[in-house]
C-alpha cells in the first residue's frame, strides 16, 4: 500500500519529536549539533573540530546539569499554567477593579517603581565595579594568551578560554598558581607552550608541572625564584651586603634567586626615575639610595614640596633640605651653576683626572615632580621682571644637570606619580633616565616608560615590590627597607664634617652672565670670590681663580647694583622676592641711581639702610 504524503509528515513529525525528547533527556543541544566534548556526566573543555561560529556557554555543561535545568524549567512553566488557568476569573476581576481605580493604583505604584529603578541602577553599578578586575584580567591577559596557544594546543578557535585557562587575578604574586587544562591527545610541543605562556603573561622564574596521565590532563605553573617577601636592613646579611657595595653603585634591593639589584651611577645610569602611585614606596626607595650615598660622603639635596617626605634627613650633616618653592628654585639654579663649574674644572684637568678633584658626589632628590614643576613655573611668573627669560631658570638648570651626567658626579633621583613628557619638560628629558624604578604602575604608565619590554609584568600590591627597568630588561625587586632611625644611623658616618647650611641664592638667570659662584657649594660655609676675566668672553669659570675664603672682597656701599646682585652679595637675609615686592609697594624703598639695559641699579648703602629699618614680614607679603 502506497504511503500518502500525510502519513509521511506524521511519521517525520513523530520521529523528530522522539529525537527531541531524547535530546532533552540526554542533556544535548536541541538542534542535534554536538559542539563540545561534554558528556552526560562530564563538562566539556574544548570545541570539537569543524564546528563553526560562536559556541554558547551552555554547550560546555554536563548533560545531567542541562537536564536538571530543563526539568525544573518545565515544572515551573506547568505550575504557572495551572495557576494561571485556575485563577483566570480572579485575574479578570482584579484587572477590571484596577482599571476602574487606575489613578489610585498609579499613585501607589509610582514610589515603588522609583525604588525598583534605583535598586536596579545601584545593582548594575555595583556589579560593574566588582567585576572590573576580572574583566580587565580577561581583556589584558586571558584572551591574548588564548589567542596565542589555542592553535598549538589543538583546540578549536571557538573554544571559550575560561574553560581551560584558570588564571587568578593575582597570578604574578609569589604564591599564585596557574592551571591550563590540556587536550588528551597531547599533540603539542611542551617547550613551545611553556615559552608562549611565560611570554604572554610576563612571568619570570616559574616551574612547570605537567600532568598527562589519565583523563585529567593539565599543566600547573608556580613562581619559584622569586624575590624575598621582605628585605630589611636590620638583618645582618643585608647590612654586610650594603657595606660591601661600591660608592657609585648603591643597593636598591634583592631580586629573584637572591640576586643583588643595584645601579652603577658612573657606568650605567647617572640618573634614576621612580614612578609609582600613592603608597607605592617612592620615599622608601629614595631613602634607601640616599642614606647609602651619604655614608660614602656624598652631599644630598632634598627638594620636597610636601615638606615631610624624608624626616630622617632633617639636620643631618651633608643634607640640604628645601621645602619652600623659593628655596627649591634657588637651590636648582645654584646646582646648575655648580654643574657648569665642574664642567670647566673637568675640561681643564683633562681626561685622566681624579674624580675627587671635581668635587664630592651630589645627589638631588626631587620629590613629586608633577606638582613641583608647576609650582616652580608659577613662582617664576610672579617674580620675573622685564628682560628675564620666560622659562624658569630652575627648570633650565635641572635640564642642564640631567644632560651633564656622570662626568660631573651629579645625580638626580626624580619621583613622579605620572612621569609624562609634559611633566618632565619633554620626551628628550625623560630619556636621560636610563634606570626606571616602577611600582604599582598602570598599563599606560608601563607603555609610556618601558615600551621596549612587552608584555608588561603585571603590577602587584606587595609592599616594597618594584620593577627595576634597565638595559631593556625588567627585574622584579624587593626594595631594601631602612627605617628612619636606620637610615639616619647609616648616613651619619659618611656625612661631611661641617654641618650644611642653606645655599646662597642663585646668580642672574637667562642671558645675564654669572659674576660670582656660590660659596663653597659642598659645605655651604664660604663664598668664592669673582673669577678672573675670561679672554674668550664666554663667562667660563676657571678652577684656579678662587681666592681664599678667609679674604673676601670688601663691600663698596657706593657701588650701583641690581636687586639680584644686591641679594646675592650684600643682603643675603632678604629674599629677592621681598626686594621686588618692596620696590613695588614700600614707599621707603630707595630710588634707582642708574640703569644697565632694562635693569634698574641701586646704591648698596641705600639698600642696606632700608633693610635695617624695613618693616618685618607683614601678613600677605613675600618676605619670609
């Protein structure tokens, strides 16, 4: 008997229904396509070959879990249908009542609707905040690693990386463990997979444990040759290590496998940049380096607008601590003058000269450069006069010192929360820092300061942990920790004999040539007399022109000088800003007696008389 078309449709429908029921009960995809290696009892880890398109997460679940969900869902739908049928009349009557009293109902529901919307909004924001680190981990690390190893492992490209890559958020910490589920076929190169994982996750000093027996095939990675959790100066071996360190190579900390991490200021990098966010240990790093330099007799200049970054250095011999913007400005200008003097001395003495003949090593600690540079610029805008350069001479002096480098034994330790080219004065200035110490950095900061090292090591919040970037490599380092008392104790034996005093205010900035150098800049005790005339006319200072500080040049009260020269050589107790303020606002200020270009000149005796009788530091003045 010939089968009719209707009979064929009934048979096909019954067959499809039977297969559908089987797929439902078996926990398989309802379309019949098997996309992953999941079974009824075991969840899947990879996509099967020849499967195209996106694979939903439910396809990785074990069959029994999908069956349980379907049964629960079907029971819920059936229960809802039964209740809906039973209560249909009640629902209709309720709807009629609500419609008749709709105004009252809307007024009642309005507060509830607002509350519900508020709860949903707060919940959404909280979810975004709580999952931010996980989403960043997926975007920056997990997905790039998946794209690199999914092919070599033999997984399909559609495989969800979360199914076989188990990477914790703190995977760069010492006690973190990374797990990679492997395919059972093992058709891959172990060395290739290990290299790809270490490169993409920027890991250093890890061990690989391959478990390929049985069904549970996986790879475990742990860090082994890691820096110590702490590096304390009070430990005997640390003190011995610091004592053996050369003068030019202070110890920064301990790296992996117990290796000492240091930087040679003479041979490798004359200047150091410390970049870290708040709480990253910037001041601790500077304290570690500075107290070691003081121990060997260096002079240290702390330029600290925060005023309290280095309490250990207060009053130490060999330390000049500048807290006010005016003091920082003057100190930088004087340091620039000292650098130029040292250049001329080195030039005269020749290439084989003893470094000590140039002068003791000078270390400049410039705290929070982002804020300090802005304050120096504002200070110069307020104090500059017609004819003065637009750029602060303090900023110019800092740039000069950075370019002078190791030959003049002057070193800058610069601290920044964000060491942008704009904050430092240009990208060429940033390139003077061959050594960069980075802690608690962002990915943007790493790409800006160490773009040659990719991928960037993951930042950690471990106290005292930093990356020392030098010579195209990054070394994870536990910075050596000195307490304030330990730093003060270690610095004292190497300090200068004479107590430091506030250095003199700088010479004329810009095009005006310097007529006198600061006092013995290294002790702050004496002033050098004017140099002999330079035949070339370039203002070069000879190392042999200084007379004995015991025979200073006599002051001439009848000579005419500018305000800056008057402050430098005749009125050291009155700041230049106070003189300029008084000239504009004090009726008793003496009048000018001559003019040199655009600069007004005043009789020294008149200025001294005004200084003896002037009013003292009224509120709101610049005299301090």
